[in-house]
C-alpha cells in the first residue's frame, strides 16, 4: 500500500500527466482531479470527496485563455477552491506549478492569471509551495505549430533557458513530498539560448525546413522578456538535460 496519496489538479494535461506518472513510479497513490474523472476544480464539483485522505495537492491546471480577466478568474478560482477543499480535508500542503518571471511579464494575460493563482494559493490556510519553472524544452515545437506562416516562423526576440518537462515533474513530486515547504522555488535547464535558436534547432531535429524570423514586439512584457525576464534568477535550481541533449533523445 502507498505511504502517500497525492492529488493532481489538471492531471491529464501536459505537465499534470507527467506528474501522475512520476508519482506512480515512486509508489504513491494518485487522485487525478479532472473533469474526465467527474471532478471540476473550477466549480468545486465533487472536490471535497476527492480530497478525502489526500496528503498533498499538486496544481498543474491550465487554460488556453489569453484575456487577462478570464485567466485571472480561472486560475484564482481554481487555486481558492483547492485551498478551501484541502483545508476541509486536512491536506498537508498545496504545490503550484507557475512560470519564471511572472511579475515582469504580467501584461500578458496568461501570466496575469498565473500571478493571481500564486496569490490565491498563498492566501489559503494550507501551506503553499510554488515551483516557478522556465519554458519547457518543447516550447519551440509549440511555437512552430502556433505561429508558422508557410515557410516562415516569426519568433519574439528573447533569451530563454528551457527545461525538460520530466525534470519539472520530478521537482513537483519532490515538493509534494514536503521539500522546501512554503518556498518559491525557481527551476530552469542548464543551457541558455535565444528563442529563435530553440525554434531553429527544433525544426532541424524534426527535419522541417523553415525560416525563423526574430521579431521585435512592442509592450512592457515583451521589453522585459528581451531583457531576460524569462531567465532563472540567481539561486535558481538548474537541472535536467540541456536543450541540445534533450533534442538528441528525440526519435
């Protein structure tokens, strides 16, 4: 029988599914908080029952909303619901997956929502730990899918230090087990590149012929990104394979 039971909000998503796999690999009992399991973390439907006997909650929820007000409402409501239900169930800790550089780039709607998520989680009665991770290694592939226009892929000018999603999942599990409780932990990979380099190398590894076009974007968030807001701060954990090593592992 597992020694610990951990609930993962957004446990069927990109990051959450990795966390579920990591937890099960370590022998933990896992409760997946998702609509597919009949649990709605936004409305709170069946959330109290799902958290009975749970030791920790890992919040990997996300939304495609880019409007700041919509994103703040979603993330803030989910974080508040998780805190309230966790307190009623006697959960020991809540761990939230967040993003490096939030304050400097809060003009972006999604980032504004993640900042609201952090605030709501910190405001709750259950000890809250935040993992601020850099963009994942596969962000270049996401940009290609989203932004490609024929042969061309416009890419914002900015430095990045992407991290392997497996590494992020391992650290979320570590925090869910009680490490660094109450802290805000920053995590990135070991290799610094420009975002354009990430996309170019991704395309080359996938055998796709594209022209990557670095673009200068206006606005305070973009100005902060160009200045390095998405890079890990001093004292951050640098872990996992480099971007190039990760690319070399791809089939």
